[in-house]
């Protein structure tokens, strides 16, 4: 009988790569698992990789501030700082019925919002999950789908006679992708983000495309405003909490909006708008440090995500933060440990080796998550390691977000007086401790005064916010104020 090859080990190849080997027989049920100590050693290594020191954060804030300024000064910058033509804060007295269509990163939502004044409202909505095909097919088809859903929604939810013959309901279209705007009801898609790639859309006016679909499907709705989810959140949050100065979305994508004095937006000086007027700016900060990659601490996992994405080089800041990517960062680290022979030796790992197999919201400390989705056996020590790793990646995302918020706070001089930051999105709402980590980050940047900046769960910007903006726009135009924008 030849001697048995049973056991585990690893050899280093001439290329420096490690080849893990494990041999078992039909009689063995037990699988080799990493010891608690090995996992603790690995965790220390990843702690170093994913931790951002306060000094480093302050450097990022400075670069961020300069980038924001550049975007306000000149058109077509990497962080485009888009003037939205949403003027000033809502009064809370906006009233009426408005439709809202919200094309987000994951779902399409259709809403009817009744603004009752005094900061009160009622909302009825339907949600449709978008398929991967819809995200990639011809853009006009995507807008046709939005129009069809809106038509069905109106037919089922609005009683007969609500919309009179020949009349149209005002519609706010929340389109949460970077669009440069010449007017509030115009938006030229700069680039798709969040994995979308619908053809024949980039560089075109999505408002005109959607209007075309509304016409084809005979929908009694008049598109009055194109709105980013952050701008909607800023306005909706202020409607219910007037201390709000900034809004941030931490969802499939990541972005912020705030209110700027028109006189401080040099690139729109030619429009002749009063310098003292206030206008919401959609920062599109997810693009910070794109292409050049000079300022952000990117790891090799971040680089893999970027290079294998449908938009390499783009949305560099977003790729370190948003919900779309956090699970993938975690999965890539786990795959590295599989390759090194530290994890799941002797088990079939092909399921976990599929890109984006990991759901960010997945409960990585629940053993059923691994058995159910990946057919993998885990030990308590391993699951504790995954949980700690998920915390590190989430903490880095929160601290980087704090840098973005700090850049706006310091540009606008909000630190002394303090302000509220309306925040929304799956990451903010579901990732354990995310808000606390953002607050810690702000204190690391500003010291004790950082406590003056407080994030809170915002009001629904893409539905309610969109309706308020549609209403504010109507009131403004009825008054004859800047009617051409
Ligand atoms: C988009 C932004 C949006 C953010 C959050 C980003 O990918 O570019 O327009 O606000 O996601 O949804």
C-alpha cells in the first residue's frame, strides 16, 4: 500500500503564488478549518489595510474641498457640481397632487404624492424591480417601461375624473445619475453609474426621451422637473426638519447635495440669476478622484473591482463606499484567503468565487448564510472573522463619507453653528453602526466640534422630495421668476 497523501499543506510556486493542497478520503467527514489564532493574525493585517487615520482623512478633506470648488468654477469637471435650478428651501406650505417616477439603482418606483401643507403629505406608491437586461438594453425601451408602469399606476390608483379630459398631472422625474442641466426640466446624461449601461442614452437629454415615451403611451402627465435623489432628499428633509443643510445618499450609489449661493457658482454667472439667490447643487461626489486616483487610499481589492467594472476608472469614491461594492470587497478578501489555503480547504468553493455573489446586507456571522447560498461549512472563529472584516470595510466607507461631508461643511462654514445632514439609502439604514462611524469620523476630522454635525434618517427624497420640487417649480414659474430655467 502506498503511504496516504491525507492532510493539508501549501507550496509556494516560483511565481510567488501559493498553491494550497488538501487530501481526504471517503471516511473523513471533518474539514480542516483555520484556527482562531490564524484568523486573528489575518484580521490584524486587514485592519492596517482598511483603516484611515485622522491625518489621512484631513488630507482627503482638503483635496475634496479643492475639487468641489473647481466643479463650481468650470463646466465639465470630474466632480461636476451640477446646478439643479431648484431655488431656495421649501416653505412647508407647498400643496397639491403630484406624480413622481423614481428610477433608482435597483427599483423603479411610481408615486402619487398629495402635499397637504404645513410639512404634511400623503403618498401612494408602486415598486417594480428592474431586471439586469433592462439596465443594459436600449434607453428608449427603459423609458417606455417607466411610462407603461406610470400609466398602469394612474389607471389603478386615480379615481375616474381625477385627471380631467385633456388635463395632465405635474410629474417629477427622479433620475439618479449624473445629468448636466440647462433648465430644471432638462438633463443630459453625462454617464451611467451603478452598473447601468442602457445604450443610446449617454450624452442625450433624458427628459426629452421620457417625454417621448409618455406621449407614445398616452400618459396624462407633464414632466416638470428632472431631480436627483440627493436634491430630492435635501428638499424633502428640509420640509420636515428646517435645520437640514446637506443630504447624502448611501445606497447602491453614493452622492450628496447642498444649497449654494448663486454668486458663488462662477460657471453660471452668464445666466443673470441674482447672486443672492440660493440653488441646490447636486455634487455627484461619487466621481471624486476618478481616473487619476491621486487622493484616495485604494487597496488591491478596490483596483480589481474598478478594473472588472463596466466603467473602469470612473466613480472612484463611490466604489469604495456604496452598497453595490462593499459586499464584493469582502468577497474578494475571502477569495484571497481561499487561494492562500487559509479558508475552506477541502471544500468546493466555486459558488463563493462568482463575482458579486455576496450581498452586502448578508449576515456574514450566520452559518446558514454560508451553507444555504454557498454550500460551505464555517466555524464560529471564521464567522467572527468575516463579521470583523465586514465592520472594517463598512467603517472605511463611513469615514470616507465623513470626509465628503466635512468638505461641504468647511466650504460653507457650517461647523460652528452646526447642521443636520439628511441621509438615506440601504447602507445608511441597514449597515449596523454606519451612522455612528460617520459621526466618529467627523470628530476625528474636526475634533469636538465635529459633534455639531449630525446625520439623521431623511425623508423620502425621490418620492416626496420630487413632488415638493415639482410644486416649488410651479409656484416659481407662476410668479414669473426665472421662467426659462
Ligand atoms: C449617481 C448619483 C446618485 C447616487 C445615489 C450615483 O451613482 O451618480 O446621481 O445620486 O448614485 O443614488
